[in-house]
């Protein structure tokens, strides 16, 4: 199983990254986690044609995680896709995508089935998935996911306030990918909806993960460096990825 970081920036896309989005792939299966930027182009850069994509898995219905959904479906229509596409996520995220879908009349265009599924979907292709609920904003439910395939376990904690309670499925992850909104000195503000770099590192330590990647990070390079140093202070194998890095 390979994880490719298609984007690692927070709500503000920037020069070196689009909003956070991941590709989870095995020899048989490819899953796009959240849809931002120019999704077809990003997938091509990661070596996957959107025609062969098996599923779109959504973490939540906030704009920076779903806005490119209609563009992805539109590109599949332009390519005459016939293979069904799974779109999975919680009710709010699916509702937003269905709204886009009907607003742009994609339902009248496309020649393939969309298989809408809930966030607790257990398996896509040869990738086993466990979902867990996270707190982000009171009105927006967020799902994190653990992916297992090829003897590897990867857990993704998207936009959320770290609770330091590790979902059982995420224990012993080879890679833990966690959002981080800033430094712990700004914890009071950040913890209204996000996690600090220190808290993400504590999560990785508590989960007994092998590596930690911080995503959904701010644009400022100096702040990123300080966040990474803060995380490495408690969890040495912490990193901030670059765009299109394979983890
Ligand atoms: Zn976000």
C-alpha cells in the first residue's frame, strides 16, 4: 500500500501545495481521500488516471475537502468513464457532493453509476478500512480512517481537535497522518477546531506509530519549521510532507 500526498495545506491552498488530499493505492485499488485542487491533474501526477480510480472517500463536508468533487466527476464524464465509482463519507459530506452533482446536472450526463456509501464502509478493493469519529466543529461531523493492506496500517486524522484518546484501530499504525494547525503556545485558539503540532506528536506517541506526518499545515515556512521541531521534540520520526511525496 502506498500513500501519496496530493496536498498538505490547510484551508488556504498555497504555492507549494493544494488543500490536504491523499491517494491510498495498492496494485489493485486506488482511493482518493478528499477532493481538492485539480483532482484529475493531481491523480495523473501521482501515476493514476482518474478513469481507474475506485473510490472517493470523504472526511467531512467542509469546502477545502470537497470543492473539486464536481470537477472530478466532470472529467470522468469527458473521458466516457463506464466503471462505477464508490463515493463514501458521512451524511453531511455526501449531501454536499450530491448537491454539487445535481446542481451541475452531472446526473444527466455521466454514463457510470455512483455508489454512494456511508463513512463506515469496511472495504474498498483490497483495502480494509476502519472509520472513527472526530470533533472539529459542532455542526460538522468528521471521520478519520485507518487503512490496512499489504501488511501495512496507515491512520489519518483529518481536521479535528486532538482528544488524546486513540481509536483502537489506529494503535500500532506504521504511519499516522495528523492535521496540525499551529504551535502549542497557541493551543487555546487552535483547539477551537484543530490540533497543535505537539498534540499531534503526542497522539503518534500514544498510538505507538512508527512515523508521523503533519498535514493541513499553515502556509508560513517558518511556522512549519517551528511546528516540526515542536513535534520532533516528543516524537522524533515526525515529518511535514511535500506535494506528491509517497509516504
Ligand atoms: Zn480543512
